[in-house]
C-alpha cells in the first residue's frame, strides 16, 4: 500500500541524508516505489469491479468455468486463471468482470499488449466505468503508446475512480510522466505537487519532480545513472516547493547552483521560485545567468520579462518578450507578455496585435482576455472591450470552479488575475471549456 509518514518535512530531511537505494523498475501492475495496487488482491480496486453482466443468459458450463477461473485467480495460479477466463469469455464475450480480471492478470504478468485488448473490450462494454479506462491507459503506457495512454488516463479520472486513492495517485503520476515526455513540465509539476501535498512521498515521485524542474523530457528509468545525483537533488527541491518550505528550498537551490553552475534550468527554476516569492532582485540575477547558459530557451526570457513587468520596468521587458516571440512564435504566453509590455509603454495598436495573436493561440486563457480588454478600452474600441471583458469573466469563473475541484496546488499555481508568470497562464480544463 502507499506508504504515508506523519511528518512530511521531517521525512524529507531524513531521506536527503539517507544512503541511496537502487532504483526499482517503474511500474509493474500499478507498482511504483511507494504505490501498490495488486491484481487478484487489488484492495479497493477489486471491490470496484465493473457493473455485473446479466446472469440470466449464463449457461451452466459458463458458470462452472467462471467459478474455476475465480478459484485459480484467488489461488495465485495466474496462467491457469488466464486460460479459464479466456475460455469463459469465448462463451460470453459481454462478461464485464471477466474482461476486468483477465486484464489485471495480463497486467500482473507484464503482458501489457494483451492487457490493452482486454481493457479496451471492458471500456467498450462499460464506457462509464472509470477504473477500466485507467487500467487501459496504464497498459498503453507500458507499451509506449503514450498518446492514447494520456487520453485514457484522463478519461478514467473524468469518469471517476471512486475512493481508491492508490489508483487515483498512480493515474496522476503517470499523467505527469507523459507530460514530462511531452515537454509539459509545468503541468507535470502540478500533478506531482498534488501527490506530495497528499503525503505521497516516493523515490519515483521525487525523480519525476527533478526531471520536471530541470525540463528533462525523459522517464526516470531513462536517465543516465551519472545524472542521478543531480535529478535527485532537484527532486528534493521540488518536494520542498510543493510543501511550501521555501527556506529549505532556497538553501538547496543555492547548493544546487554551486554544484551544477552550468546545468540548464537550474538558475531558471531558482529564479522562477524567487520571482513568485517577490524576491525580484535575486530572481533577476538567476535569470540573467540562465540566459547566458541557455540562450536558445524562451523560458528565461519570458520569466525575466514577467519580473520586469511586475517591477514596472516595461522598457526592459520589451526586448526580452520580443526575443521570446522570436524563439517560440506559437507560444501564446510569449505573445501575451509582449502585448502587456507594449500596452504599458503606450504602444496600443501593436499591443492589440500581439494580444490578438495570444488570444488565437490561447483562446481559453482569461489573462489574455483581461489584457486585451484593457488594450481595446485604451483604443476607444468600447464594444469590443466589453466583449473581451465578458469573456474574461466567463473563463475566469471556469478556472476558479476547476481549481476548487482540483487537489491542493503549490504556490506556483496561484496568481493575481492579470499579473501572472509565464507558467501560470491559465486555460480551463478541456472538460470545462464548453460549459
């Protein structure tokens, strides 16, 4: 089961001083270091079996084989159970429980592609059953089909996973891993931070947080072992940030910067934290250092532009925002920051142009609509300004509603509306956008 400790900060300090253990293989039947949900004895997952199939059509032969399959599964005779479940499903291919147990047996035996087939059949029969979608996504993750895995893991969460906290945490963890692989590091950080705040503390969570903090698009088991110490140290900092222990995080960041002064995104992540703590002078120095080390990344330019906007140094923000747009022309955050800087320096027509591009690229961001409404109002385009203001209010309400339903978030995900860092630009969750 998931290991929980009464004092999280104390445990983090103890773990940093403890000898490192060899890294376990990520995930085997929902097994991650610190996570455990078992197949035949799946705890609360087993109690959340899919809706029962009608028993009126079950033949005596089917009932006999189904009973034998359950006995084999409960007796840990996995291969015999698989053979019997397959035999029973040939007699009744709409047997929900059969597909569930067959899928979990495949998963327990590392037969992930076969598990995909079993859980796909279950999802087809019971499309409202969240755990079925979740298990399909976890099987797909193991086969390397990350695109479909992410879709189906999210589907499982949307449909609901009941009160099975273990499965909820495992799903969230694997969504974060796919976000990391796709370069969506801030989304990964949100998911991982929510695990830490719920006292889910494991070596794999820590390593994933380190990868997100350093913007390394790899899975934990793909990391060069020579980088373990770096990733682990960064993960410790990520956990401290999630727990809002900023004094300890700052100390560890300073040590990380001394140990790895030329490693990309060390200074950026430190600067981003300092900026969110309103320690702008120190943040500026870290971000300028990151630009020297990592001049082809848009992130330090955007973060420093944000710092200058917060300090009302709009002329200083302009060239940084322009550089960010040059590096990532399809980033709505970059166009938003440039539009903000242009607006505050009195270049209203150019501001409207950039904010309109930001709106096209990020149509569901309330922050973009807020600034565009201000720019249009300054241009005396009152009707359009009112429309954007109304859309801002609608989108902002959706974001706030979604945040109330979400797990607790770290400091990075809170902001004053209209004054946000690049990683904080909000878009409502997909399920909320068209409500």
